């Protein structure tokens, strides 16, 4: 089974509180790290959670509201002060480049590493990253400015060869990789042994979707069908629906509805308005519509 | 006696740690608030210390290194979200304007209050603010880019009229204000009573100086003679003097030397390199040269 986890670095909406930081989450997949949004103080939260800065190579910024990127310039400055040489990939709206370059300029900072910008497409679902084990997609959300969510989806796992067949058919080591990928096998007498006799299914493809900020969107669920864990913002409780709709944010019921429509196994909520001192009622109200709901708090680490 | 205090919001140098934030201090004089530097996370530290955001009207930025201003855009955004209408005065290098305006632009933020920029002069001591009770001066420091310190100095307090003289000379209420300011008095028989017979000296003029970032500067003390409390950066201990000098930062002995030369009553040190897990040795080394030294930690409030 792959390592696949999400750590909450910030659970607040636009205004942070004394205990809640602006949006940032760390996704780890087989110990490769992906930072999703980077609100003010994200680098301090990374430290608190003992995340090694040198292992972060990919940063995803959902949109150009400050509570999702004001921490990025500080993190990049720290990378540089720590002697970073490895390039950094930033997946973000194109305006991020001028914000960073302007601040690097006025602070007379010459980076010792390259920033590779990958600008987001806000119109459709797009594959923006892949390695051998993982694909990352951006997809459009429904907010007051162009905003993307991000889907982290494992690639198909290789099938598992049954131990019992190895000696029975005298399968050479050189054939293993092909059989794991679905090849049939021809034994020494010329008989074709179908793959499903030789193997069992690989581990299920786990997935995590990050949806912030967004009002309820009917199309959203189509981008993340069958997701294992969906983070959906939940800025307001149901009695503030009017405010939520005006600001193009979601309520408890909106988040639950999207989780249901997507067929998600679990829902994670966050991005609470600073007005909520106690967040337990937000959890309870969401759970009344979608039982398998978790609530984001700083430092929480969830296995996907 | 006037209320006059300094609260530490950030004690770290350029790289924050899990517990130490970048530079920011809050000066309160008769409950008027002055924010000095605004590193990343300053707004969270203000919350933790229960400072009312609506009472902050003046912000001072010493120089354009990110650990001294990366928190400013977030604080301004929060001011706006909280419905601020009152103008905000920012005393800073001129580059601060483009940094803020650029980020307000890309985040499509229309502020509901005015920002009044006051650009610093890095060549000489300058009066940059005054009210009835307080003067604030900027003065040049000795850093790798143009940098100012700030001196908060109370105006002369009115002299105190001796109770015994009120009935003796039948002094009318209307004369009180003048006598407190140093006027002599002419009694009903035409005799001139000198002011020093009528009054005793007012409370002493307290002062606080903020010096960060700076290498040792021989001229620095001339700007802050007789200061009650001087904050002087102390990024490194003495065994790192070479590094300190290369980076144009101060050591323990440098901070102590400036405090001595200025005739300061007390020295406050901060801006420690992230390499120091334990800051007590920094305090002890400074105290070996200047006994009356305090050490900055987040949340510490010092009466001037």
C-alpha cells in the first residue's frame, strides 16, 4: 500500500484567528510532498509539523485571493536562505509570477534555484503533473475569481502474482513485470494461462480532491467521481446561506451535497469564517447530511 | 505617568522557526498603538496578544527585507475585510507602495480606507510623527540595504504645581496651564513669583529606540542618547562575528556596546538566527557586557 496522507496547515478562511491559519495543506504520496495553497504563515506551520523544506518541489495555488498565497514569498525566501539549489514547480494563476518577481526585486533577492511556472487552465479538467505512481489534475471551481481545485489520483497499481502459480507454471523472473501489467503467460507446453488465473487485482487507486474556494457547483462532482477523500470548503453554517452565496462560498450542506454527488468515501471540511469560535457545530451540521465527515484543524494528518 | 510599553510579536531573524516569528513589535503610548515592522504572521501574533486591529493607525517598516514586511499585505487585507474606514499611515521605504499596490491589484482588492505613505529618509535623523505627547524619529542604521531605526520619545511633561502655593498666592485656575508650561506668576501685590518656587519638574521623558537590522554603528548611539530602552538586533553570538559582519548584522557584544555608548538604561535583544534553539546563552553573553539586558520572546510585554 502506498503512503498517501494530507496534513492540515491552515483551516481558516480569509481572516486568520489566534489559532487558525489561512489555507494550506500538505499532500504526501510515497513521501513525495505537494504543498496545496500557501497562506500567510504556512512556513511556520510546516516547521511545526516537522516537514523537511528541501523535500517540497511542487506547490499548487488555487486562486489569487491572498489567504491562499500570501505565505508563498516568505517560503521561497526561506528556501533560498537555506541554500536550495533544486528547481521549484509552481502551478498557479499566471498573476503569481509578477507578485513573486516584484517582491524578489524589491528585496534584492537573487534566487539560487529556478522557479518553473505552470499556469492553470480554469476552463476544464487538466492533467498538470504525473510521475510513475500519481497523477494530479486541476479542475474549475465556482468562485468570485478564477479558481481551481486539485485532484490527486494514484495510477493503476500493478496486479499481484499469486504465489501458488510461480512454481506450478515455472514462471521466469523476467516475465513478472509483464504479468503484473496484465499479460497472459504461455507455459513450456504451449498452453496459454490467462492473466486472471495468475494474478489478483492490485491495490485500489486512492484519490484526494482539494476544493477551495467554491460555492456549490453541480459540475464539480463530475471531476472527482468516486474520490476517497474530498476536502471541500465550508466557510459558513446553513443559517448564513445568503452570505455564503453572495461571497461565492459554501455552507455545510453544500459541502455534504458535493461529497454525496461525487460518491466520495469521506469528506473533509475547513476554511471556516473567523466568526466561528467553536467549530464543532459546523461538523455536526455537515454530518447530519454526510455522516463520514472529518473536520480540519491545524496539525491534523489524515491517511487517504 | 504615561502608559508606554513594547510587546514582542516576532523575535526571529530572516528564517522563522516553529515558535519564533519574523520581526514585529507593538509600541503602545497612552493606548495609541504603533506597529514596528510587520513580518509574516504579525496579524496572527496581534490576535494572540489580543490587540484591537481598529486601534492601529501607524505602521513603521524599517527596510525592504521580507522578514520585516511580508506580513503587511495580509494585515491590510484583514483590516479591509473587517470593514476598516480609518486611514492608515505607513512609514517605510518607497518600494513598499508598489509591493502593496501590486498585490491589491492582482487580488482585485478595493480598499475601503486610504493608505497614507510616508517615505523614509535614510541619510539623517528625521521627525516623522508627533502628537501632543510623543515624537517619533527615524534614523539611519548600518545594514546591507537602506534601513532605518525608530526612536519613540515622549515630549516634555508639564511641570507640577506645588499644592502649598495655590492658596498662598491665590492662583486662579486660568493660570494653571501657563505655570505648568514654565510661566512665572505675578501676585495681587505685583510681586513676581518665579516658576521654580511654584512648581516641581514634570515626569521624565521616557524613550524607546528600535534598531533592526544593523551591524555595529559608531554613529548609532548619537541618535538615541540617554534612551530608556533600546531594542538592538543580535542575530549572532560572538563566535559568529565573521558571519555577522559579512551579513551586516550585530553580535551580542555589538548590541551591548551600542547600549553602553548611548547611555541606555536597558537593552532588549532579539532577531536571533534560527540556528539558536536555546536563546539563553545569547542573553548571558550580552549580559556579560551590559548587565541590564532583556531578551525578546513572543508575547513579552515590557514597560518602558
